[in-house]
């Protein structure tokens, strides 16, 4: 099957598969408190599993994602998914914090197929690139946000280890579906792995748009991860005192925002990128200001979660559409630069979120988020006005 003969139904399959895979990085966030109590460790100690899974994902972006331009993408996806299944099953057996740290890192590393699938969608029909990427990215976002709902409910009913066991079965199922239906897209790069990485790094000085979008993505997603990690502690602390099932429900609110991603992909296909980015980053800033002023108002929290997620998601889908237009035969390598920076931002954002929570609880955590979102706005304001 070539990129000109693929069946349209494969795009929804890719979206669902990417969502199921990437969700594994986020299952731990609403149940951090529960895992901490189970292993008898502190909030700060257990919070590091979220940081390590994002760090593993970021490193996977750099060392594994470029292979999508060199080797058979389908085989690469299937191999990494198989390793992810094994890692998830090992988590169900561990009682050691150190082992959980190591396994969380490998969960992130082996979740890389989500980002191999995404640029693959960009190759399946240039005329609908933004829409196809938007659909698959929506799947990724629903996976990220739905993970919080699923993990909260499963933890309440069965315990936190079952979250990862059930996820292992879900990844196994989508792996079988991908083996049957994922199209074969021929690779174009013929050099060695060393030259592959070298050519990837060469894109950084070559494309100003890539540098701008990578920095913007890292700061906005850093805010996103800092928010969701510290929100768990905020909601589980006095005076709210919510349990993991209720905390997970906040992910349902955010899923509504994920469903608008294809719409922003269509806008990006038509240009007018800079104005769109100014709007979406401003939505992030507005949401953080609201939750800072009204930290215990549930209606404000619901509203802020919804619009913060729309702002982050719309920013990212616009960024993806921009970078995939830069080089038709290097989508995986372009995605490598973007996503490595993106998830380094996630790991650093989570770290500073945890540090801020430790030093000043919710007030300091929201101040950190506000600072990062203002930096993101400055990047947009002073960025190149090119539409690419």
C-alpha cells in the first residue's frame, strides 16, 4: 500500500492507536498520591515518575524517532509497541520505587510510536495534511487527557497496578490492528544512523520556523504538564480533599478541547498562523490567571481546564502543520527536533511544577505556569512572520 492508495479509515485507526500508546505517559498523574501511599514515599519522590516518563519520551524522540525516515516505519512501530507491552506488565509486579523509576523511564521511551504515527499521517495526502495531522493529534490528546479519567476510575475500583496491566492489554490490541492495517510507507533516507542524526541536527540552523515552533511548543507543553501534575496535589489537599476518581474526571473536561484540534489544522492549512498563535497562547495565560485568583472555585477550575487545554492543543497542531511543510522527505527528523524540545520542556515543566509546589504550594505553582506562558507569548510576538 502506498501513500496514494491508503484507505481513509486508516487515519482514525492511527489516531486511536497513537492515543492508546501515548496515554501510558500520563496514567500516573492523577494517582500519584495513591501510589505514594502504597509505596510509603513522599509526594516529591513519587512525582519524579511523571518527570522520568516524559524524559524517556523526549529521549526517544531524539534517538528513535529519526529512524522513521530510514527504516520501515511499520516494523519500527510494532517493535516498540511490543517492548511497551512488556514494560507495562513489569510495572504491575513492582513494589520498589527505584524499579518504578526505571520502568517509568522505559514507558516513556517505548511510547515513541505515537510520534512516528503522527508524521506518517502527514505523508498520506498533501492536500489534507493539516486535517489528517489534526485527527491523529486529536487522538493523541484524547489519550493524554483520557488517561487521567481511566486511571482514576480503575485505581478506585481495582488498584493502581491494574491501570498499567489493562493498558498493556490495550496496547497489545492496537499493535495487532496496526500490523493488519497500517500502510507501508517507503523510507527515503539511505545513509547510516550517524548521518541520520547529523542530518537531523542540521535542520536546527537551517529552519528558523523549526526553532521558533520548538521553543514555543516546549514552553506551552511545560505549562500543560506542570499544571496537570500539581493540580493532582491541589485537588487532593484541603479544603477540596478529592479522591483519585474525582480528580480523573477533570480529564473529561479537557477532552472537549482536544476535539477542536482538526479545526485548527484546517486554519493552519489556510495560513494566518501568527494571529492564531497569539490567540491560543493568550487563552493559556487567561486560564492561569483565573485559577490563580480563584484557586478553590470549581466552576473557575472547570472553565480554566477547558480553555487552557484548547490553547495548548491549538498551539501544538498549528506548530505541527508548520514544520511538516518545511521538507517533504524528512517529516520524522523534523518531528524529532520539535518533539525532543517539546518533551524536554514537559520534563522541566514538571520538575519546576513539583519544586514550586514544594516551596509554595498552588500559589507558587501557578506563578511558575504564568511566567512560562508569558515567555511563550513573547516567542510568538517576536517570531518570524512567515506563514511556513
